[in-house]
């Protein structure tokens, strides 16, 4: 019963936070500059998640590591082909090869 109440509470909090934005934005005209700025939020969040994984090793920034090499290869393939499965395949292949050559 406690678990069900916990889930229900989390659902209500999630709904309230999302619905409050819908309510506010439904009555307020969002300026064009804000709408334009919000289009960059997903890219910024993605970069904030990925950049530390590519650049940090043991808490230090390093430009010679297998993940960075694989990430660069995947970015190039994604930019040229826009094919997600090919990008994942090339990225994983590059990671395995780079780990064998460079190490972790």
C-alpha cells in the first residue's frame, strides 16, 4: 500500500509541475526570442550529458582517450549520413578499435 501511495504521489507531483506550465503558457503569449531559445534546450542538455563522458578520465580532462575518438567518429558519420544505426555501429566499432590501440 505504501508503494502504491508513493507512485500516486510522484504521479501527482509530475502532473502538477507539467500542468502548471501548460496553464501559464496557455494564458501568456511567449515571446519569439524565448521560443527560439527553448529550441536549443535539448541540444544543450544532450551536450551536458555527453561531453563529460567523452572528455573526462579519472576526473581529469584528456584529449587522448578511446571514448573521444569513438565519439568523433560517430559525430562525423551522423553528420554525413543521418543514419542512426550506422552511427551507432561505427561508434561502437571505433570504440572497440580505439580501446585496443589506445586503451581505456
